[in-house]
């Protein structure tokens, strides 16, 4: 029974990481298109950053999830708190 649960949860986390990697690639690609201006350069940049992030440091996939959540929801939180205004 324990082997089944470990294989089930291990497979679930692998699939979740693959979905997060694709999400991170698309998010980075859309940001790079707006910043770099060239679609071909943006694809190259997004692929390179995603490849280095995923295959060199696999645990950074979860850090990118936190970064996405911070950029999505954290801006409004800091505007309400006004921590950086003097």
C-alpha cells in the first residue's frame, strides 16, 4: 500500500511540475515579447531561461510559482500597506 501511495503522489507531482514549467515558459515568453520587442528573440530568451531553470535547478520551478504569485497579488498588498512610502 505504501509503495502505491508513493508512486501515486510522485507521479502527481511530476505532472504538476510539467504543467508549472509550461506555465512558466508561457508567462516568461509573454513578458519577454513586451520587453525585448522581437518575437524570435523572446522565444530564444524564454527557452534558454526555462531550460537552465528546469534542468540545472529543478527546485526553482517552485520558486517561480512563488514569484508569479507575488507579482500577481503582491503589488496590491504593498500598495495598500504603503511600506515603501516615506
